[in-house]
C-alpha cells in the first residue's frame, strides 16, 4: 500500500484526508531496482573514458576530481542523462499499474514531484534512493539532451527530501547554548585528503569539539547515558561486511574494529529504554553526518542500517551517501554542506538542497545527489548569542 497527504493544500483532499492505492510491484522488486540504480551511480564514479582507438584517455576522472566543469560536457551530460533515465525508470516501475485508484494516485503524486522547492518526507521502511529518482525525463527526449539540463530533473535537485527508513525521531531538540557542542570522528588515513583539514577547522570554529580517531573512543562515549552533541561528523572508511551469505554496513575509524548498527544499538538501547520508561528525553540528539562509503545505502534483509540505528536512539537525523563516494568529493561536499548548515544556519534539508544545486551549477557534478537524509529535515544549529546569528 502507498498513501500520501499534504498539509499545504497542494493536493485535492478526499473525505478521508489521505490518498492511497495498492502498488502492483512487490517489495522485493523495489529493493532489487533500488540496488540496481545505486549500482549505476557507482559505475559513474568508476568510469574510465577511452579513445576511438580503444586506448584509455583518462583514469577515472569522476573519482579523482570533484570539479567536473572542465570535463567534456557532452560526455558528462551523456552520463547524467543516463542516470536520469535510470531514475525515471525506477519511479515508473514503482508506480506502474492501470487500476483506477492507482492511476489517480500516480497522477497526483507526479504532478507534485514535478514542482520545485517542496518539503517532502518519504515515510517508508523500504530503502529507496529517493533523491536519485527523476520526473520529467521525457523532456530530454523532446528537447534533446544538450538543450535541457538533466541535473534539474532529479528529485534531490528539485526538493528538500527526507526519508524515515522505518526509523523515527520522536522528539525535537533545540539547543539554547551560546556555543554548540560537536565531534569529529576521523580516520587518520584520511587526514591529508584535500580539504579534510578545512572541514575540521570549520567545526573547531563553530563547536566545542571532541576529536576521536579510534573506535574505542567512540564506543566509550556512546556508552555514556548523556552524549550531548549537536552534530557528529564522521570522515572514515565504510564497507559492506559479509559472512555466511549475509552482508551488513559498517564503518571503521583508525583501527580494525568495525562499528555497525547492532553495535550502536547494543550500546545505546539501555539508555534509550530507561528514558522511555521514565518519560524523559535521552540526551543523545545530534545530526549525524556519516561521510563514509555506503553508509546510507539500503541495508540487507534482516539488518538495520546505520542511519536508522542512530535515529532510533535519538539522533535528529542522519546524512549519508548511498555509494562509495570519492574521498576528494566527500571532503568538498562536507565543506559546502556544513558551511550552509552552520555558518548560514540553514536547516539540514535546505542546506542539502542548496549544496546539490551548487555542485550541479558550479562543478557540474551530480554526486551530491547520492547523499540522503534519514529524518532531520528541520534540524539546525543556532547560536543564542545575538552576534552569532548570521542566518535568516
């Protein structure tokens, strides 16, 4: 089943207040098509152009460069157009069917998604890469690829988007202190990545900052009943771990101990449950930025994703990529997003949208679209001191 409602009057309101329909596609098919779309974006990252004589022209240009504005635009737009076609295909398959109720639902939904600058929550326990879906792909076919900018067709370029992935932030936290509190969780191997130091400096200027390099430091702090941080930033390696035919997400700091969703759950759940029994808030409320490979990708059957695990235990939201993001792009993305989120004091949803649009316009790079928010659309860090108020 699929349902939707609007609090803004953009949708015609049925008597029940909710539009709903039964999809013809199965949950398994949705998961398979989502994984396929993500794999296409990973192929984009790993792309190696060859000459007409079948010789390598450049070694993985989309992996080694964040700024693609100097890359041959016909080739780049060909790739972005192909990614747009794949995103449109998944959305088409998701909503396919001729039953009248579903057809009406589809018309209403597509008319909304075709707009711009909406605030949208996809409330589903299915991990669909919503920002990478596309509406209006037919306009590319009508106008010709070079006559239309394919970047603008992606939902993540059109709208502020969050998903829930089956996890909910059931309270809201607004800090009233003059100086926010945060942490940077950094793999020492990545300290010398271009702009990584600039990201840390930005955080140092804005936060009372804790720096962690090893898993035991992170796990020790996660075990505390009160972990009162407004932002937790991770820049480290992420992977799919595998054993016995099962796979799951994990991240690794500067040591070999991996941190995954069950580990986070096992450490935090006693504090979360105790707070629930008392009817009080457990003081763990950060926006978590997991700038690690695969951290936002769909979890495998039977496993909770890292993003959902943090949200279930109190995080206001988690921002994470769905693919193995190039390190140089990851640092550039963090600098652009955090500057908007912290210094311009935008909400996380608006900061992400503006970051996606900036990379598309200035760097002609679509990879910001692989970052998705699980909850946290309205999360923001504001200073209570008048001189610190720089945003709208």
